[in-house]
C-alpha cells in the first residue's frame, strides 16, 4: 500500500476547502447554475431577471413568489434543480420541500438535486448514504429535500423553502372544478402548513384557466406575481419592446407565431404562453371558424369512420354519432353522410354497417373504448374487419387539441347547399362544438375530435393499418 504523506493530504484538504469557499460563481443562482452545469445551463436574460428577484426575496425571508412563464423556457431547471442546490450550498442545514402535480415528476427533481450534490466536490452539501432516496434525502449537516405530489400528506415535515412546480397537469384538470377545489384545499391545509417561521414559498406554473392556483393566491396580501409572456406586450415587467420574444435563443418570435397559428390556436396560446387565460365557455371553438368544401377530393391521404356510442333509445338519452373523416395533407374533411340519433343496440349495429357500405374505402372503424364501445365492438368484429380501439384522452383534452385545427380553417364541413344530406346535422354540429363543454350534448364533439386525432397520429407515426381490400 502506498504511504500518503500527511502534509500532502492536508494540502489537498486545504485546496478543496478553498475551492468550496472561494469563487464569485457562488454569489448568484445564475452563476452557480452555469458553473455546476459546466456551462450547459445558459444565463438567458429572462432567467437572470427572475433569479435576481427570487434571490433578493429569499435574503429578506418570508417570500411569497408566483412565477408564470411559458412551457419549455427553462423555469423548472432554474427553480426546481439549481435553486435547491444553491440554497443547500449556501447553507447545508436548510430543509426544502418540492411538490408538483404528480409524485414521480417531483421526485425526478429531487433526484437531480441529490445527484448534483453527490457528484461534485466543489459544493458544500454531502448526501447521507443512509437517507438518500430521491423522494427524501438528507445532508450530513442536517439539511434535507423532500418531494411529493399534489394531494399527498406532508405531516411532521417542516421546511424553510417550499417550491410548488406546475401543480396542474393538463387542460382536463385546469377546467375541473373538483380538481381546483382539491388543489386549493391541499395548498391551504397541507402544503403551506409545512412552512417554518420566516419560510419562503415559490410557485412556478404555466397559466391554464382564469380560476387556477395563481388566480386563487394572487388575491392574498404578500404574494408577488411575476407574469412573463412569451411575446412582450404593453408594460412588460422586463422592459422589453412590444413583440419581443422572452427567450429568442430558444423560441424566436417567428417560431412562437407559427406555434400559435398552426398548432395551438389563440386561446391556448394566450393562456399558456402569454399568461392571459380566458373562460372556456363558448370560446373553445367559435361558430365562424368552420370552413366548408364544395367538392370531395378524388383521393385522401388517409381516412376512417369514427363512432361515439351510447345506445339507450330514450327521449333524453345521449345520441349515437358516427361519420367519415378524410385527411388530405394538413386538412381534414367531414364526409357528408353522418349518423346522429338516439338508437338501440341493434339499430347502432346496422348503422355502423351502413356507414361502412357507404364509404368502403375508409381505412378503419374507430370506436371509443369506453361506455358502450366494447359491447358493440364484440358484436361487430364478426362483420367488420377493420375496427380500431380508441383510448379516450378526456373530452376537454381531445376537443382542445383539435380546436387550433378548426381555427386555422383546416377542419372542413360539407357545404349543405351542395350536399343536401348534410343539412340534417350541420347545425347540430356547429352548435355542439360552440357550446362545448357546457352544452347539453357532446357526441359530435367526441366523434369528430377522436377521428381527427387518430388521423393526425397516424400521419405522424406513419402507422400502416391493413383493413378491407
């Protein structure tokens, strides 16, 4: 065994101590992130602006900060990874709680901070080997980081810094009154009660609805809301010129506008990217967004029949809705013959066969895998050999995904003056979509949205479906 000179060992310890305690890079969260990432993290102007506000608020203590920033701009990387590591580097006895919409997502940030502290020799916190789970790990100095999902218990766990990163997962939750009430109650009864005297709370989230957690907390005294739109508007907090991108290095204005006009639609973009959410009632799809065609294209790139099934033939029951949809490039065409009526099981089965006979060239018969769907599929499999299962993604999520396509004029309906058979359902179609999600019926919305999404999915993944010859 090689003998180690004690003087050499002492010199190495002293050198490491100087490395840890010296250097301007420790002074700010931004310089710290750039250093410990070995330059991979970039100090974009908006990130430096935000980190200064957070750092100064933490220095004063008792901070209550809400940060509203567009998706994919780097907010979580700054606040959920480098901020906790910086805090523990400043004081390894600090205790941090980080929560998010789902426990696994929150735990991933806990793991990243733990691994960062565990892998580098130039930052102070050392991870206790016996308490090192990604959901709960501690430092040798008595500090800790605990992660949890929204709704989880945090009993007995106090914290000096509480971070809530994206408490709402998607549109379905954002417009669910049940979810919003649960989130508010959990925040008040569980999350905020874990704050030690003088503790700071930092919430980072994309805006979804006008009734989200930002709106709930902004009414309270002491909460600072930093709302940074992707494209600068009047009175921009950072002093940007109107029309200037928040992070042009990642998302130039041209890319943002293309995203708004071709992919998301204005309502979603205004909420998630501009931090200006609006009520969903009557605004998901407007009546004047629908376009019409006078001729059916001679051939489609892809096509299918889509069905929404509820076969209880009562005066007040839901409708069965089914029809053909063709895709040509980026455009979708609702075919003229569409079924929309209350029907029994046998009548529904006959209607599916009749639609297939009407449009035999369609590739697949899409049936939602819930409600009455499985029953009718089992019966039809002996007669129709191209049935496709559709796993529903949630009514609101599906319709929201299709609304930008309608707004862009790429989901076309048959002109009833040219196709008389469409007169029976055109008015119901437009009314259901414009009234969704508060209207009495949504059968046509479900049928149309799932059909378009399946066609778009097949075009993206180049799926090959072999059906009838």
